[in-house]
């Protein structure tokens, strides 16, 4: 075997080892219960599999791309939590390979291995809820695919590849609206290529049009689906009008606090990796690498950060969007060290040994999370007082006590319960957060939700007496709570409750005993049955 072929084989063996590690860990974490974002995507995915168009029976400000991907995974593997997490495993593996190919093209195969290993560990990080199938994982997949295809397009000057790149960038946008930043990244790099003489003006226009056409085609297909389903008005309200209110709700000061709080968490979780990533950033901006690579890496970083900014919430899983960029910076330090030591005989292996030790040390510190900690404990530890582990129990009760035609209502932001119960919601309002926000649509949302409940008269109403299921503000409108007390007292009776004493101690009470039970905590879930359905 020739030296080049041997090196090529070794690189792919190492990538295979990284993938094997990720697969072992993620397979063990397949049964971690859904949190509410996953529950939203899974429930809407269930509706899609039943032929119900987006925005008809479940309202969300997100585009339906991630829900469609959930539906695809559930079609292949079944309507279970494990099926979706198998899909996440597949997405993560493809993203690792794409990042390796991208870093290999910009820097070197060795840097690609280091970047891929860093990316694999970072996307698993418990502080970023890496075990959960958040939309940001899927944005990373499509943005990496679009970016790599764009680079191949520029090399081969094939218009069909520009079209394909546009489709992939569109996929990132459909997964989560901020994914549009990566399409803008693609257009920006085309302009840069023209400005530096890589492209002629005529080629710039032609290639940009094909990139734009590829981006638009999936959006036209989505618009057709929405128009065919007759849900355009709801789609427009939730993804444009309300989404604008949500995106401008947080003040600049709060945005900054959110960002620095999360950076502190990441520094604590990944101190050495974060430090080396910072050094990589300094190396890149000081142009220690060829100019085109430097520009492209910095563009990726800038637009990845912009994709996190909308709304200013900077939640844990949002940072998955910048992990490809950070991993490339991490790999760039290895590349620079390798080049600096190349002239010293026998020293060229030191960077590989050092970076392997850094990554191994991080993995060793998290060994209990990777290999021994139970999925339920991981959920408890990650989400604290959100109590997602109780959702399967509540969902099973509802499934066992209803028929497929019965409707249920969750008074709380817990769409995962609809998924577990395999029952349709009495109202399209599957989140209560908007009703509690100080925004002009809050009262209308409450009134619409109440009208739906009174019209449908669901067999069961589940009330989540948990702060994080509502996030009540100082000036939140309490109308829905006043209505809930009166309506359930007149038309429903209590048949079950979960007293959430602490994350590891939940007391379930069913039947007539529920109404006599004295709560031991301030957090509880109450299940009411319609008097018309009393057994």
C-alpha cells in the first residue's frame, strides 16, 4: 500500500473510531425522555403522518422542516422516542463526516480528524442538551452540506451543484428560521470570490441565480403544502407576526446577560477545549493560514453567531450552531503546531498526542454520563424542575383511558404529552408561553384557546402547576387561570395527580384519592376527567 493510500486509510479509520464512540453513547441515550421542543416536533410529526397539514391542529412559530424530519424518522423506525433519537444519531454521524471533509479541504486531514473529534464530543455535551434532537443539530447538518457543496461547485464550476447547495441551505432554513444565515454566508462567499478574481462577473450572476433557485424551490413546495392545507393565515400569523413579537421581546441588556451566562457554562464544561478554540481564533485572524481559508472560516464563524442571535435568548442548544466553527478553530491549532514542529525530527507526533490527551481527558471526566448514568437521571439532572420524566407516565394514563377519537387538552407548555398519549389536542395552542408574555396577542391567544376547549369539551384536561410550563411574568394576564378554575369545577372532576416533591421523588395518586390528597410540594400535575365521560 502506497504512503498516501495508507494515510488516507488511517484517516478514515480514525473517523470510524469517532463515529463508533458517538454511536455507542447515543444508542445508550436513546430512551432519554423528550423535552418540550422535541415533544412539539414529534407531535406535529405524528399529525403529518396522519395527513394533517402544518399549522392546522398545532400552532408554532417554527417552520415545519424539523417536524417533517421527525415524521420521516418515525415513518422508518416507529413513533417512539428511540426512533427519533436514532434519527439524531444518523444526523450526527453525517455531520461529523461533512465537518471532516470541510476541515480537510480548508486545513489538513489531521486537522479534520481533530475538528471532527471535538465536534463529536461537543455535540454530545450535556450542558448543550446534546442528547436531545433539537433543530440546531439538523441546521448544522444542512448548513455543512450546503457549504461543502458550494466549495465543490466553485471548484468544478457546475451549475447543478450550486442548485444543490441552495437546496441544502434551504433545508437549514426550514429546520429553523435562523438557518437562513448560512444561505447568506453562501452568497457572501460568492461575492468575495468575484471581488478577489476567482469568479468573473458573469459567472457570479449565473451561479448566484442557481444558488438562489435551489434555495427557493423547497420554500415554494412548502408554500404549496400550506396553501393546499388551507392554513396560510395561521402560518403567516405564527411564523411572521407573532414570531416578530417573540424575537423583539428581550432587551439588549438581557441578551448580553444571557450570552455571558451561557459562555460561563461552556467555559466551565469545556475549559481546555474552549481555551484552545480561542487560540485558534487568534491564529485565524492573524492570517496564519492562506487568505481564502481564513476568510471562509471567519465568515462561517460570523454567520454561525448571527444564527444564534435572533431573540437574544442564547439557550443552551443554540450553541450547537457554532460548534462546527469552534471545532475548526480547535483543529487549526493542531495544524499550526504540526507545521511549526515539522522541521524538528520526531516532534511532529507531539501535537497529535497532546490533542488526543485533551479530548480523552474531557471524555474521561464525562464517563458516567456517557456509559453509566441512567437516561432518566440525565433528564432530571439536565432540566431540573421541568420534570419531563413524568410525561410518559401522564401520556400512558391518557392513552389507556381514551379512544383514538377522544381529544385531550394540556394546560401548560408540554406538547410531548400529546405525543406520548397518541391523542390529538383540543386546541392548536400547544404552548402557553405566548399567553403569558407581555405582547399584544396574549389575550387573544387565551380567548381562542378557551373557545377551543369549550367547543371540543376534551375528555381529559391536564393542568401543569409548574412555573417553567408557563413562565408567568409580572404583568401576565391571569384570565386563563380564572377560567380554568371555574370551568374544571363545573364540568370536570379530578382523577389523578403527580406531586413533584423533588426530581427524584414523585408521588402519583389516582382515582377518588386524588381529591383527598394533600400536596407536599408547590409543583404538581393535575388530571381532570370530563363529567360527561365519568365511568
